[in-house]
C-alpha cells in the first residue's frame, strides 16, 4: 500500500545547493516525487502550517527562518513513506544528527535544532494534513470556497 508524505527543503537547504543531492537520495531510496513546487512562504502561511508550535519559545524564530528564502515543497510516495522519510532525515537537532545518525540528511546539510534543512511529516495524519495544505487537489475535504 503506497503512502504519501510531505518533504520540505528549507531555505538553508535550498540556498546551500543541497537540492540535487537530496533529490538523488530520495529517488535512490525508492520514493517517487509526485508533486513539487518552489515557493517563497509568507508569515501567515508559516504560522498556519506550524500552528501546533505556536506557543513554543522558538516560534517567532521559526517563522523568520522559514520566510528567509524560498523552500522546495515535495510530496513523496512509496510504501511506508512517512516513517521511512523521517528515518532518513534524522533527529530534529542537526548537531545530534551528526553524532547519532551521521548518514542522515540533517547530518549532511543541517546546522542546529532550528536550521535543520529539511522537514518530514511526523505521522500519517500529519502527512494527510500537510500534503493537502500545500496541494489543494490532494485534499479530501471540499472547502466552502469550492461549493
Ligand atoms: P520541523 O521538524 O520541520 O518542525 C518544527 C520545526 O521547528 C523544526 O523542524 C525546527 O526547524 C524548529 N524547531 C524545533 N525545535 C526547535 C528548537 N528547540 N529551537 C529552535 N527551533 C526548533
């Protein structure tokens, strides 16, 4: 059974020219990239995407970071996509990733707990929400607007 997950190459990853390398890792790991787009996120979009973190002390910095330059948003598809992509990116803090998961993507291109160069949905529920957040046609919910 195929599954979808949302991957984001964050501003530092895109600016650091890691995109081709990350794309190669993704494809070599058996994922297909079913959607992708480069976008410059605005503050409201980031706040809404990361709403669950809105009370955290790092939230304002996170908004600043995620709006600091364009990001590459991708929908990845394969069996067990959510857990496999999370495993490949490694722990949130890239400094820990370099110690405990040296072959992970965050170990390769991340800097610290904030500037960790990539995002991955943390559960199948989040993946559903996050893929439809960015790609309306993946939404199973008919919004009021469309009625
Ligand atoms: P991500 O897994 O995409 O989702 C939440 C993001 O918030 C995370 O990556 C980091 O970019 C950021 N973040 C999480 N924890 C911290 C922290 N302790 N300090 C700063 N930023 C954080």
